[in-house]
C-alpha cells in the first residue's frame, strides 16, 4: 500500500503562513487530495488533484506538488483553521490517507 | 443539494455482521460512485471500498474477505455488510461520494455513524 507520511502537529499564530507536508512512499502522479476535519465533524475536501481549490473553499488555502511530495499551504491562517488536515491519494490501489496533521493556533 | 446519510446499529457483538445503509439525495448513483471510509475514535481514515456508477465494486484488500458493498438505485441507497467483526472494527463509518472515474476525490461526505463492537 502507498504510505502517506505527514508531520503530526503544528502550532502557528493567526495571520502567519503555514505549510503542511505529505510524502508518499511511491509516486501518485498528481492525484493527491487534502481534507480538513474538525472535531465531531466529517472531513471536508479542500484541495483536489494536488492544486485545485474545491468549491467554496477560501483562496487562503492552496496546494502544490507532484510525484511523491505535496504541500498544503494556508496563508494567512485564521482561528477557524484549527483542525486536523489529511492528505489522500487516489492513484494507487488501495486509496490511502495520511495519519493527519493537527494544526493548533497559538 | 448533495446529501448522504448513514444509518445502522450503534452496537454490534463480536463475531457478528455489520449492516449499514447510506441514503443519498441530490445525485444519481448511476453517474457517481459511493465509497465507505471508517475512522477509529481519535485515529486516521481508512478507505474500505466503493461501488461505481455501473454497479461494479472495489474493496481494500485488507478487508476484502469480510466486506460486501451493494446498492438499490430505486431507493437511492448503498449498503455495507462486513462480517466477523472484532473490537478493532469500532469506528465512525462514513459514506462519501466521488466521481465516476477512479482518481476522483471524496467531495461529499455523510455525517458518519459510530459503530461500537462490544459484548
């Protein structure tokens, strides 16, 4: 299976820029997607195919990368962005998710 | 608008079979795929499997021997059945809609239903 590695946690101040990384154990082309999950809620799609903003998602969110290395960037970070962020690949079978990066605000 | 809602028993005994239903609205099951994703409490997400617009299915190989996904298009429902449940199957089970091609993201999600495996 394709293993997706994310850093477990980050803490930033409102107004700053934050980058969340996701590294795949094998190539996934550009088929990496990013989700935001707040406690008690279902995941919400933010970015699809590495760099495409999902409908209704603020332009503060952006994505980049291809192959094995991907990044989700939030600039500027707002208080409401406190959540866990998951990457997910849909290139290799089975589809897999990263373990998530918990973003906390200082 | 697109909606998905999971339903089923909150408690299942070990070794028994889990049956869940995902009732959808706002889109056609013959033009989209629906997948099941689960999340143990406080942990990450696991793709279990899905059913495509043409009715074909794909399963995570880790669960394939225990899992079955089917649908009733007339009722706009997708079903999950998984047998031989154990305590580590305790999780929130989500149904989610994707496109009708293999690389689509999971764009819409149900609220999830918590299933506890315990005697």
